[in-house]
C-alpha cells in the first residue's frame, strides 16, 4: 500500500516552517487537498511551497541511522 503526504514548507524569519497538511490514499485526493489549501490564508501567498512525498506503508524509510552533531 502506498500513501501520499502533503507538506507545506517555507522560510520564515531565518527558520524553516514546515506543516504536514495530510496523508492521502491516492494522488487525486492529495491534489484535491492541495487545491483546498491553496485557497486558505497564508497558503495562498506561498502556493509554490507545497510538496508531496510518496511512502510505502510498513516499510522502514530511514534505515541508515544518523549523525549527532
């Protein structure tokens, strides 16, 4: 099974402002959600900042660890 995550990300006062808007079962639903969000305050001013990620369910997506700084 595959799901689609709809994100909005923009730089705000030297920090990244990231919002997860929703998780959807197909591309048509994610596009409809994106259109709805684009009509909302602030999102309409930054309409080019939407991103969609496709994920398989029940699969590790970060399997390589990380480096602590």
